[in-house]
C-alpha cells in the first residue's frame, strides 16, 4: 500500500518533507515503484485523516507533507492494521 510506503520513508527520513509530486517522484521511486499523482494524493489524504502526517501550506505554492512526530502511537497502530482493513 502506498500510504505504508510513504510512512516507511518518513520513519527512515524523519525530517523529510515534500509536495505530492516530490513524494511520487522521489520517495516512492526510491522503493522502485511508480504511482500516479492521484494514488499518492489518496494515500496522503488517508495519512492526514489519521493525523500521521501534517500538511504545511505556503501561499500560492503547493503544500508539503511531513511526519507528525507526536503521533508515534498512532503510527504503530496504523502499521499493525492489515492491508485488507485499510481504505
């Protein structure tokens, strides 16, 4: 699942932050996977809805996303959920 891959990347690179395009282009391609921007957007929306990542808006520029460092318990819980249970 894309959301898990994004979360894995963020846990390995705790200070990483990027736009949807950057996540698709750099974070996920490093894992050898290519995903559409719409797929990445859905995955980031899921992570946002669970407060696992935070969004920072910068005026007219695209927002960027980074790990919510205060959500370690929720992240561990998210990782325990089986892929079939994720939406």
